[in-house]
């Protein structure tokens, strides 16, 4: 896998072997950022189930200011740290080595872009969005990107958010939510 575009474009990303994480492939990552508008003018990113860290690194590469990456799996944490080190911009990334629920309870600033790719998608995505909203962790203009298996059906509305785009790429489905 590689960073698709931006400041780190073309640099290689390490991935975790095995079935504990599902790294977002280059083509799906490129499609996600095409759906989002390609490049950003700043903003804070949350990647709540970071896996390899590829989505957050891609967002920073394309103009976001900082990213918080959450991952509970120790092997994945090592991969994420290696990928952060590859950027040579370590100060732009924070790796929280813990479960998503604990991380949400510790976060204290609003995010402009949120990536959710949990292992058990539908129920967890709804819970995560509701918790983030209840804690005031979502900016007024936030975009929430959910990546699931193509068979998962997410609701049209979650909390104060509506599904604005949804596309299927191979076995993956990408759903974008914004405020109503």
C-alpha cells in the first residue's frame, strides 16, 4: 500500500498481516478522498479504528492539520507508529493505544473529519457517532466516513447526521454522513 496523493504521495505504508485488521486498499482510499473533495484546508482528523493508520496519514498528506489515531491491537499500533515515522511529521499525529470507548471518553476537541471502520460495523458505528455527538466532539461542518462490508446497511440518519453519499467498491462500502 502507498499514500495515494499529497505531501506524502507515493510513500509506502506498512500493513498488518492477518485478519485482525482490514487495511483500506489504495483504490478504496483514493475513492474515499475523491468523494470528500480530494484536498483540505486544515482540520482535525479522528481515525477511531486506525488499523495501519493509512486513512489518517492520507488526510494529513492532503492538507488536514493533525490526526488522532485510535487502535487497541498492539501489533497494529507498531505498524501505525512505523507509518507515522515514515511521514517525518510525527508532531502532526497522536496515537492513542486503547479501545475506542476509552478514547472517546478522553478526547476533548471537535473533529472536522472522522473515519469509522470498526470490526462489527452497523451497531458500533451508530453508537460511536452518538457518543461523539453527545460529547461535543464533532465540529459543525464535520464529515463522517464509514467503511463497512458491502452487505452492511447503515441507517439514513444517525443522531443529527444524514447519509449524503454511499458507494460500493468491491467488498467494501463507503458511507458519508454530514449534519442535517
